[in-house]
C-alpha cells in the first residue's frame, strides 16, 4: 500500500480542497500518513498571499525530500499557478499542478509513479480557468464543523492581490448542487457549516443568483444546524443577509469583513470597491439589527503611500467602532501586481510597528467585546475535546465558551449564560 502525506498552507478554502483531494487517494487504496513521516508521495497545497507563504512552500518541499529522497512531490495551489517556473527550479519538485489541474492530482500522481523521470508541469493559463470543483473539509479536532466551498475565483482587481491571477474569474456552484451537497454534509451530523470561497459574497453573480437567495434556500431545510459565512466584502454585505442573520438561528450572528485601510486615499490606491463611509455604514447597520453580533475585521498595514496620517485614520476608525477583533496583515510586495511598482514604499520596520499597534488594538477590542457579553445568553455548539475538565465551543457570535465537561453536550447546541470572560474566552452556565 502506497503512503501519501498532505500539507496545506493558507486559507480555509485550501484546506477544504486538500481534504477533498485526499479522499480520492484514500478511496483508491492509498494510506494517508503524517507529513513528517516517510511517504511515497507528498502533496503540498500552496498559498501565495505573501512572500512568506512562497518561502514556506519551498521550505516544505525540502522537508518532504528529506523525509524520503525517492518520493514523488506534487505542488498545487495558488503558488503553483503563478510561479511554475520558480517551482521547476526548486530541487525536489516532480509535479506542478495549477488551479484547473488541482483536482486531477490523483491521476497525475499515478502516472508519475510509473515513470522514471516524472517531472511534469500541468498549469492552464489563468484566463482559461472555467471549472468549478466541489470541496469540503471538516474540523479534525472538533468534528462538529464543516467547511463548504460554494464559490471560487475573483473578478476584483485589487492592486495588491495575486489571488485572481492564481484562482481565475469568479464562479459559483449552482444552487441546486449547493443544496444537494449541503444535505450530504448535514447527513454526516455536522452542525456548523462554514461557507468558503475566494469572494463568498459574490456567490451567484454570473448564474442569476446571489448569496441572500442561497441562504434562504439553505435555512429552509429541516435540521439542527448553523451556517457561518467565512468572510464577506463590505459592499456585498446586504441588508437582506443582515436581516437573515437577525431573524434566523440557523445563520451565525457573526461577520468577518475586510477593511484593509481606514484611509479613503489608500483604499482608492488599493482599488477596493468601497470607501470608509460605506464600511462604517455596514458595521453600524449590522450592530443596529444585531447588537451582540461578532464582527471581525481584516486590515493591512504599510501599503505604499501610507503616511502616518493615513495610518492614524485607520486606527481611529477601528477604535471608534465596536468591532470584536482584527486580523492584521503586514503589506508584502507581490510580483505581477500594480502595487509593487507604486512609489513611496513604507519601510519594513514602520510596517511592523504599525502591525503591532493594531494587534494591540485588536486585543483591546476583543477584551471589550467579551466583557460586554457577560450576563448575556448565547447558543454554543460544543466540541468533543475534554481539556482540564472543560468542554469548549463557539457561540453564534464567535465567542469561545467553556463549561464543565459533559459528554452529552458534545456536538450539541446549548443555551448558556456567559460569565467570567477573560481576554480569550468566557465561561458559560448552562440554561435548562
């Protein structure tokens, strides 16, 4: 029996796709093993969102070859799509499979195993990528949540982003197929389903549908479940979606929303499709309708041209809004983007300092959000791990909650009263 190991970098979408690829190998007799073990085949699903992600991919390739010098190493994912030449120069790579070829890895590996010199590149030009491949994965630790890919690619042309180059144009899984696959996931007893994609809010834009319509169809299905949207652009967070989250217990009261910058000047340079006024309006609308909503925000520091004044505008905007937490990214120059040639580059040390300042703000915001949650009721989906006598899970608002371990609560929704919140989680008293 051949052994195969997988390593995934980047987003939840990548993890969902790796999981789906791995299933085919398992169904065809391969034994899946840990990436640090000796295997016959290593598959690396790469990311290219930052320069560090590129470097990490090359590091992982070298690790695979150290584990077994005679193994087949296949690299797929976003880095494979846009940097095939670089990967070919990387010692140890046998197969480079682009975005269109990602779900043909099983066939490519089988062919390579029967060749003396298996080095091959299979990368369809990005503008010719049209296929949509279903993918889903599960949270291995919790065994309560599933990640479900409903959308891929992006039509936005943000000046700093390589993802459209790697993933192609926006495309969606048709609604009837979404519902069919969704029912299969529910049948496997997963209670929280996270909708993933490159630009989830753009779902259905080319097939006469939209995310709001899809959510309506999904929550109409019988069952005890909750849907969470992984991330949504502020210009795509519609009143309809907010209203659905407000009125249905089947949609999480939590939105993760990219801001990237609180300076309209920088947003324009980034070519984002909104300004700070629209962003603020969406935050205020969500909180007006769902006062306890959890709101996570993406932000980038050190974009070319970002002055101290621009950074202060970002800080002040985020500080003024009752958001729950921040995901802070330091700007990284990416080849084949317009931003890489923009003037007024921000020194790396200044970028890091600004990142640290916003991460401190994030900790403050999270503490404030949790403190305001004390005394409130929340619906928590409890996971399976018993750690120090406690059971943990996430509330609809994306608050980490712990309560005394009780096996009967595993993979169940339970009402709790939140107490004793620290900077990371709250305790929950069961409400009977």
